[in-house]
């Protein structure tokens, strides 16, 4: 009995093994076949026809695509190319009926969309009629316009090709990159015009007056406008720009290339009236065929900059290697930090001199060199006491190797106590830092921490001189009443 069972098992193994060997030597069958033998890069034009819709896009230069029907507009490169890729790679998973008598059950009597393709060598491929999804599984029905057979494709295909104009048109507001721009003009209607020009890696304000621009602020401006996107397309053929506030725009932004040629412009009009919209009407300004669209009103705020917003906010510009000595004054303390031979520094006060720590002395220059304002409060100081400048917290006068003064920086640290209007609310304490210099009449608002950091640095230099820790030169700043602060 056992011998019989063994013979049966061996026979089964031989049969299974032989069948597996047979299958292994058979050519692999294609589970799917491509609908068209065409490469995505060879597709020149795609037409989408559906009830009430006839949409045509064409390949432009490079990676560009354009909508040419029913309107003329730039197409979104990614959306258009994705559609071309989907058509070129379309796989037929099976043919379910070679000669159907009724197309309606498959959604092909009135297809959702008919896709027609023209190649770069001007071949017009058979149209792809897109029907319903199958009741089960993840397939959709299609057929071509030249054959009766109904085929199955992956059900992602209909969504890839059943597009509207709004799906395909580019929502990029400006077709430039920040590095393409060499000149920027902000025409702020009644507020005046600001003109900026690129100078290598820097930007200069050239109008209304020449001044070094804040490169970070200009870069933020360029990034904002080149990355801006359209929220909605409002009117493709506007006959009355006045109703959108675009006849006399509140702001016009003009962009020029590095060669000085005008490139693109953008104008802003009225705020969109709908309560649920935080948008403003806008339009490219360089052609009469440009549509009216809406953009987030935050874009207008980001573009509507003033001269003070864009001017350089470096408190004082100087060459650190040229600084020979710095005279520090804070309260009753006056001391001098001076460059010595061999890259060393000394600190002296009241007839005493000591070697200063090199990193601390160099940190002092670094902090002054990198001191940036958060805003320019006044371009011409009206009242020194308003900003604590009658008795500054710290004064630093720098002199060059030629003995001439480079500039003096005066810093103040103030606090203000505000009493909220609500009766039971606790008073709020706010802190302010200010800087003025001998080279500019402007009053700079700076982070209060920047004043504290410089005080701590001068304290460490004083420690080098006397050998024991001491309080900061000025001590604690006295509270300033709310009325004395320029910011409510």
C-alpha cells in the first residue's frame, strides 16, 4: 500500500514539474497593448470634443503648450503634458465586444469626450471615444472612431483627458523667474512711483530718489509676483475695464528684463465684492487681449510697497577690517576698544588698559555690521526724547585706520506700559529698540534683543579690563510712559 502511494506522489510531481517547465519555455504574453504607437513628445495637437465644448491645445516652444480654441491663452505645462503622456501610454487591457449593436450601455452613444490627436508629422490619429466606467472593477469603456470594437482601459484615463478650459489654462500670473528681472517699477497711483534696478547681486532704488535697496525685501517682492497664481478667471473678453477698477488701477507693477526691455506688467483694480471672496481684480497690462482675473488680496498687499519698505535697513554700513578703534559710552562708563598688532585687541578706560578677548572684540564689530532695522520710523528725527536718544542706552563711535570717524551709532532700549480699554484687563508691557547714526537722519526700529546683545558684549569687554563681572554699562532702562512711545 505504501509503495502504491509513493508511486502516485512521484507521478504527480513529474506531471506538475513538466507543466511548469513547459510554461517556462513559452513566450510571455502581453496582458495589455498600446492603443497608439506614438511617443508623447511627438504629439503636436490635442482636441477635446464634448457636448457644448470644443477645446484645442497645441504644443509651443520648448515645454510650452497653448490653448487655441475656444480662447487663446497659455496652457498649464504640467496639465497639458500629463494629458499627452496619458494618451501616448494608453494601454488596452481587453476587447470586450468586437461588433456591438448598441453603444448606449457603454456610455459611447454620447461619449463624455472624444479625444483627437495630431502628431508633429501631421498625422491625425483616430479619435478616442470615452464612455462609462465598468460596473465592477477599475476599468472604463472606450472605442476609436475608425473601428467598432469596445475596449477596456484603466478608469484613471477619463479624468486625465476630460478637461475644461479652466482645467488646462495656466494660472501662473507672470511668466518670468526672479533672475530674469533686471528692473522693477511700482506705480502706486496717487502714492507715487518707485523704480528699482538690479546691480549684480544688489538692487538700487533709482526713483523717487537714489538709495540702496533692501535686497531681501526686493527678493521677497520678486518671489511673490513670479509665484502668484490666478484665483479665478472673471472675463476673457472685457469690454469695460472700468467696472473692475482697471482703467485707472490702484497699482501697476512693471517688470523689465536684464537688457532693459519691457517684459510683463500687472495692474490691480477693485476688491471683489462678494463677501466670501478675499480677492482683488487684476489683469496683465501689456495687451488688449488679456483677461480679467482675480488674485488673493494678500498679493496686492505684498506688492504695494513704500519707499521705506524697500530701502536698505542696514543701520550703518562699514568695512570691518578698516575699524581701528571703537569708543563705547553707556551711562557713566566710557571705554575704548582698539586694534593692536598681530590681530589682537585692547580695551582701556580711566587710565587702565588690558588685552581684550579677540572673539568678543570681533563680535562687537559683527553685531554692528549686521544690525538691521525692522522698520524706519522717521526719516528725519523730530524729537530725540521720543526715542530715548537724549540719553542713549549705548553709544558706539567707530574710527578707521586713518584716524577719521567712520560713524557713530546710538542705541536705546525702552519699555512702555499700555492699559487696555477693557476695565479688568491687566496692563501690557511692550519693549522697543531704536537706533540712530551720525551718517543718516533716520530713526531705525530694531529688535530690543539687539540692544541687549550689544550691552552684553560691552560688559564682557569691561570684564577683560577690570577682571570681575560688572552690570551692563547702562543698567536697566527706565520705564517709558505709553505716550512717549511712537507706537500705540
